[in-house]
């Protein structure tokens, strides 16, 4: 069974009638996480977000020379700091940084970068080398070792399809898709044997895992509510669900969601402005919700894309590139800009040279937030210093 078929098949189960009815409508008293419990929330920007127009080197003349059609003006960018500033849609990001709650990691990438969306996402999700392939994701491998017994809600993916990053040997995570569609569990699904084929039996195990996990999800939602107003967007809705689960003491180690639409070959200024507005407003609401609940120190939010864009514009947009910034919010991060400003005079065939390997960020998250040795899952990179 190849990866595409696996994702399609398991996505069908985790998005269907196995989920319980009132997923979004259980209200009750709020309970906070036990002090010291940590979780990580990943927000993946699919399509290759243009990092140079997200965190902008506005003082570098080469930025304007190389991007005559899409450069953001000095007057438009916000929260100027040491030659860098945020896209004007990211005022919430700027406020989080001013509060000391947001770190920017400059020039994140990996050796021998791949400009295919699918392959580069796979590299990020498995933490594998550019020339190696893995059937398990880096978080799935972590959960396999972290979970002494099968724990179907150790990882939660709020999305329309399963994420390879969470795939392990055991189904210790579930994908929640359209949870408000179904009103009851389909009892027939609980007893159907799909096949004697071990691969299909594994998928059946995942389906049963969702049934088991749905009770825990309901219990968590019954203990929580949404105390602030979130925007009416897909990402904001996903993050509101995650906030409810965290506040309801589900105690999952990892939450994952994504935002599509960042492949800006054409009409970039309008498209990226819309996507970054959705990202900013959703994340700032999530941040505010967690902070109001005194949970921000327990939750680390990681925002990344599979690659950045080419430095020179193509007239109306940008083509696939390499290195780009990552953003880390909450979790008692140090609120710093880590790394050097993008060097636009020293490019690799027109692309930014990476300065920080993304696996160093993963190593820091595992070591400092989850108290886990990253070498146990094959990540040999040293943990990034200065993040926490």
C-alpha cells in the first residue's frame, strides 16, 4: 500500500461516521493543564509560503532590486527591528513578538533542497535526509516510543487528510475531519472486518482507534468552552477546536493542522495578503484564548512551510525556492530573532542559502518541550540554541 492510498483510506475512516455527534457543542467547566504538562501545536502552510514577503528585509536595497513587482514598501511593513519587519497583515504576529511570546528563526531549510511540494513536505514530515525515504513520520516515531500503551489521542490532526508526520507503527493519533457532520457513531463500522490483509487490518485498527479516542475527545470538550470570538475561517475553526481540547485536559502531546493556498506563482500580493490575514487572525485568537486561560506557557505553536520562494520575482509572483523563516509562539520561548537576516547578495542559484536545519528546531522541541532525546528517532542534529 503506497502512501497516497494509505492517506486516502485512513482519511476516509477518521473523517467519517466514527466521530461522535456533538463534537462542537459540548459545554462545561474549564480545567487547566497540570503545571509542567507540555504540548506542541503545528500549523503547516502548504504550498511554499514566501518568507521574504512574510518577514521582510526592508532595509536591503537588493530586496527591492530583485522584486520590482512584489516588494512591500518600507512604509507598509510593521514592527521594524534590526532591518526586518512583518508583512502588514501580520500585526498580531508583531504584537506577540513585542510581548516576548514569538520567536523568528531565520533561513530555515535543509541540505540539497527539493522544490517539489510533495517531496519537500515529506522530508519535513519524516525528518529524513533529501535522499532517504521513510514510511513513518518523525512525530509518529516519537509517539511510538513515548506511549507505553496504545493511546489513540496522543496526537490530534485537525485536517481533511491524515498527516505523514504523525504516522507511526501504532495508531497513536487520529485525524478529525468534518466532526459536526455525523450525529451518531455507525455501530456497523465497529464490527466490520475489512480483510485478512495485514495492511487493511492496520487501517481497521486505526478506525477502531478513532472510536476509542472519540470518547476521550468528548470528555475533554465537556470540560471546556470558547471564551473568545474566533474568526469565521477554516484555520480559526481548527484552532478553536484545539484550544477546547487543550483546555479540556485531553493532554495530547501533539496537535497538527494546516492552511493551504501559498503557491503564489501569480497574483502574489493579493493572494498572500489574504492567506496571511487568515493566518494572523486565527493564530492571534488562539494565542489570546490560551493566554486568557493561563495556558500559553504549556503550549508551543510552530508555524512553517515546506519551502520558501525564489528571491527574484517572476513578474507577478514567485516560483519555488528554498529557505524561509519559521515562527514559534508560546511555550516560554525567548521571543528572539534567531539567525542572520537573509543574505540577498550570496545566493545559491537564485535561492537563499539555509542557515538552520529544520531538524535542529525539531530537536529543540523534543528536548526542551517534550523531555525526549531526539536521537532515539534518528534526529542527529544538535538542538537549536536560544529558542527556549
